[in-house]
C-alpha cells in the first residue's frame, strides 16, 4: 500500500496493519498517523520526519479482513502471501482505545 492508500484507509475507518496483526496504523487526535504495537502500546510515526517516506515497506502494509469473511482472525495473511500474520505469542490486534 502506498502512503496515500494507508492514510485513506485509516481515514475511512478501516484497520490497517503493518507486517503482522500486532501492528496497527491509526491517526491520533493531533492528526498524526502512527504505527502502534498493540501488545505493549509502543508506537512510531507512519513516516520519517519529512512525512514522505514510510517507516516500513509498502508491501508490508495491509487492510484487515472484515470479520464477516475472515473466519479465523488469527489466520489473517498479507496480500503478498508471505504469512507474517501473527504477533509474537499469537496476539491478535484489536481496535485501539481512544487516545487521551
């Protein structure tokens, strides 16, 4: 996904992951796009300081499948079929709580 694709998906309310379902891309209340590792809450910016270069490869970002068609959420896979689809320990990403 390109930077523009990622931002558009997040703005549309879709859940975007990076590398595996443990990482979720979201927009904070200041309008910053962040990548959060859900199990421990650690986060980095979606891009470098210039705002133009992704902190990750485009191919590693993907939109979560809806629960209607997902079957087993633990088996979500990347569109490139590389299967880096589970966080360590088998954790599954959940929508982030409201930022304070």
